[in-house]
C-alpha cells in the first residue's frame, strides 16, 4: 500500500459535516417500507397549512398538479393567489424516501438565495427543512418560464441527448459560460451558506470530501458489486489534486439543467442546485466533459454539454474568469464525476428495488447510463496507468 | 407454450400505445413520462428476453477468464480475499447471472484487500487487468442496453447477436 493511500483510508470519515449528518439520517430512512406518495389533494392540504402557519393569510392554492422530471424528487406545480396580489405560480420540491441521491432541501434553499444575486434562478420562498408540514423535507420556489430543449431538438430524460443546431449553440454557449463564471465568483464565506462546510483544512480536502461522499454512498447502497469501481476509487485516493482556490461549485452544471426562452434565446434560469458545494472549479468544468452529457457536432467532433468543443470550452472559461485550467486536474475530476454518476445510478437502482421512490421505472431506466460511463471511465483510467 | 413471450409483450405494447396512453389526462406529465418509459422497457425486453441466459453466461465466462489469469501476491488479507474468490470461481452458483454477481463481489473484495496488503507489482497488474476486463464488459453492456439511447457513440458498437455468436464459437473478441 502506498503512503498516500494509507493516509487516505484513515480519513474515510473526513466529510462535510452537514452531508455526514444527512447521510446518517438517510441510513435510518432506508429501513422503512414501500414509499407511498401522498395524493396531490392531500399534499395540497398540507401545503395550505404550511403557508398559513408561515404567515401567508387569505391565500388560495389552485391548479395543483404533479410535474414530470426531477429524477430524485417529487415535484408539483401550483398557483397561489394571495388577497390583493396577482396570482403566481410556484414549484414544490419534496423528498421521497430515496432516489438517485440524497440531498438537502435546506442547502438547496440556501444556495438558491445566494446564487440569485449573480445568476437567474428560481426564487426560494418557503422551506420545510424536516417535513413537519409536508411529511418530508421540501422547498417551494417561484416558477420560471422556459424550456430545457428547443422544440425541434428533442431530448431524453434528465436532459440527456439534448439536440442543438449550430444556431442554438451560438446563442447559448456564451451565456452558459457567463453563468458558470458568475457562480464561481460567489463569496464562499457568505453567511447565508450556513449549511456548507468549507474544505480548507488542507489543499486536498476538497477532492477528499467528494471521494469520501460517493465512496460512502457506494458502500451503503450499491445495487451490484463492481471491481472497476474499487480500482477507480483506489486511483482517486492516490492521485488527489491540490485545490488552491475554492469556489461555489454548482455540482451538476450541464445542458439539461438550465431553462431558456425559445423566442429570445435567453437563459432564464439555472436549475438543479441540490449537489452544490464548496470545492474545486475544475469539477464544474468536468461535468460538461462527461460524454453522456454531450453530443457530436456536424463534423463528428465531441461537444461539451452539446455546446462547445473542449478546447474552446476551456479557453472561454479561462478568458471569462482569468483562471488557469489545469488539464491534469480537469481529467481527475472527469474521472471522479463519471465514477460518482455510476454510484448514483446504482443507488437509484437500489431505491427502485426497495420501492423507495415514486418513479421506480425512471430510476431503472436511468441506470442504463452505466455502461457508457464505465466505458469512458475505463478508457480514461487505462490511459492514466499506461501513458 | 402459447401465447409466447413475444406475443404477450407485443400485446402489452399495443394496449399501452392505443388505449392506456391516450387515456392519460393531458396535464398529468408524470403519468405520461412513466408510460413512455414503460413502452421503452417493453421494447427492450422484447429484444432481450430470449438472449438473457446466453448473455449472462458470456459475462460470467469472461469474469472467470479474468480470475484464471491472476497471479496473486500479498499479505493475509489479500490471500484471504483470493481464497474466497477461488472458491466462488471453482463452484460458481447458478444461474449464470448469480455467478456473475458473486464473482464480481469477490473480485471487488480482492481489489480492496490488495489496497491494504497486496504486493505492489500484483496490485498494479490487478488494476490493469480489472480495467481491461471492465472496458470489454462495458462494451458488451453498451450493446446490450443500446436501445435506451444514452450512448453518444452507439455507432461504434457491435450487435448483440454478433457478440453472442463469437462467444458460442469460443472466440475471445466477445
């Protein structure tokens, strides 16, 4: 065993304490029986109570209905009419027992409040951090108009395979980069990020937090064993990069996770902040490099997030932020991300197998991303060990 | 054995697309999405059901081939993990899918044991062998699940029947 690996195996528990507490809570939830989603009328009744007890008087909830999407959360759309104000639409996001990943509505609520200072996001309005009103942790945000894909482009579940024409790429790519640069400019010491730990104990803690998180998820809920997963974990522990500048990492920054107006071409909201954390900016760049989140252009070249070729993508980021992209670090995070999505997919299968979700069939379908991910992962790893 | 699997799957698909899906309330996006996925799953099952057993045998045999090529060296934890793996490999459980899972678990355990007290050269070789095996297995699984549409490089894949035929003929390019 190498000294680096020995040291790292001793620090398996070194993790953002808020995520540790969340995963400790999840371990108890996993012992529960089948998840039976409450009916929309039932949730609507609970919602009205919650709003009333949060000072929203004389309000009427209408058009309350379930939304598709949200691979890990239950989502509802509703209209709220408060006396004397124009009716407004809102989105309710609520935790099932389990899904592709366990995340915190409290953290998501906090990060939305901070992020909306610099990028368009749904406005966080009400939070039920422990499910006292709605029966499960939940948050309510404003509803933002927009689409994740052009009408003629087509896309699969969770934004995978979104098709953009060259014209759409030209319109969206600069905005995509502007959003990323703005997010990475957020003050990570902002007091509103109360449930985010800053991994600054040593220069390797940012990477170690991520490896420890997904390693724990795998240990506790992988559907099937994988020797490849173990080999990659060893390599990740022995090759952690330094992080010399910590930023707010969105954690799922890619096409499929933003809305845009199809007429104006303007991005109207960055979504899916549940994986946000403090970490290395290379991690957000790497999301766009994971192959399942991209596509090929008309000449057969790979496009990051189906928007830009890799060199262009990196050059634009360096220009927008003044930072230098370290290709070796970027490659590390690409491997880490592909590895973590394998863990998420496996966790989703376990959730479906345990009947712990309202969309078992979706989780089962999404888990089929694993073979292309393992193809990419093993290809990258073989290049690492056989340069 | 009538009605057979193919007819039953086709009937289910037709019921979904001509009766059940049109009856879903237009505003019920969740039901619409789940119904569409259900049809996709039926299409995949129609392709896979009569190939599932030979495919599981192929996957099991390739994992056994990996095990047979290992030259294990290390301390007590590595030796214990190797003994467990050898026991599973010498008498794999049935059916083949169960054998594949048992072998994978024992192999993952060996990788983790080698991290603790495996000889450096063995560990290096083990990692390389597992990655090469994993890459080949990923290629097979990509072909197996290609209908789901997640693979951006699907054009490079062999057909599943070609892969199964190679295995049946004893060729190692399966």
